[in-house]
């Protein structure tokens, strides 16, 4: 079964993250109408070309302005809606199908912001992340508030004149800013249909943080009218968020102090018991005392 979705993958670094994403796209219950891979100029082509062959996808070279290549990728397809995601995310096999069902059941729905399950490499831990795109203020308050992967109706994308081609970064962030400020209907999917494996590359370094800050400044310059209009509620929102973080910080400090006190108590008790057994000549185990050839317990 073929979907009416065009899927756009931003290749970024390539390697294992790209292969995980490709595999999840190949396992979709419904086949995307088209697939486009947008790769950086400095990324070697062979792996991307191989991936494109597996997916029957086209490959587009990126440039200094990501909006240009993203818009070109959108224009290369003809699907009724578009899925945009970076390499590294793993889509549930029902992701494309669920998005299509949501768009088909609600003609007024413009975009979908799915939740993301953040998982440790060994699978022992998982944290659910949801996008904060309910208002312009929530988006302006945090550049990480918008979903890393999303689906948007082609009509809505056209109405917003596509992705901003004058920005060097945070293009998807700016798109969501336009989408929400324009009054378009968006929907969060709380069920995690997307997963991301956390590793050392998931934590941005100082250089990446400074780069993101520069991009954010460019977005604010481009959309200064939105910032001026929402400045007061934005400042209130930031103060409220700061207050919450302060309370969380205080609670964590108190918990740390309690745990340190308990650790000192356990250490003192352990030292007392060790001194007792050593005083009675039982500081080490004599294996001969066991008097058996089989383990005490399997």
C-alpha cells in the first residue's frame, strides 16, 4: 500500500544514525509516495547513494541555507503531506500510517508533532519527550520546544511560503514559529512513535551551543514583530520557568544531602562490622571451612 506522504531525511553526519533511520523507513506498513535525502556538501556520497538505492530515493545536496534544500526536496514530491526528520531517529512501523490517518480524519489539521522516546544505548532507560508548540510564547521560550521530526500538510506548507531560505540554521524552528503564529491547527501525538538513542553525540558541546545561539539571534531578527508582540508574556513565562527550575534545584540539593548522610551512616556501620570480624579473626574466608565440593547455591 502506498501512502500520500513525501518523506525528507536530513542526512547530517551519516553512518549508523542514517542506517537506523533508513531501516525504520523501509519497515513502514505503508510505502511513502517519495523519499528525498538531503546531505551536507562535505559528506562523502557513497553511503548516501547506497541508502538512496535501498529506498528508491533521490539525493539533494545541502548548502549554507538549509531552507533552500528543504524546499527543493518538498517540490520534488507530490504527496498531500510531508514528513521531515533528521537521520538518527527510528520511526515506529505505523508512523506514516498514523500521520495519514490523522490528516484524513481532520481536514483542518495542518501539522503533527509526535512525541519522542529517548533511550539509552543498552535499552535500560527511557524518557518520553513531547513538543511544546501550543503557543508562540512556548516556542520562543525554548529553541528545543519544536519536534525534531514532524508531518505537515502540503497546503499549509505552501500557505506559509515553505521554509525560510534566508536563515543559516533553526529553519524548522522558524517554520513552527510561523505555523503557530499563523493560527494553523497542530496536534501533539503523545504516544511515542519515534525513538532516539542517546549517546555522546546527543549532548551538544560549547561550540554547538554558541552556533545555535547565533542562529536563534538571526531568527529573532527575522521575526522581530512576533517577539515585540509576545514580549511581556514571554518574560513572564521565562520567570515562571526559572522559578520551577529553582525549586527543582533546591529539592535535588536536599535529596543529595539526605543521601550523603545515609551514605556516611552506612560507611560507619560497615567499618564497625569489619573491625568486629577482624578482631575475632574472621577478616577473611577460609575456603576449607565450607567442607563441600558443590556450590552453596547455583
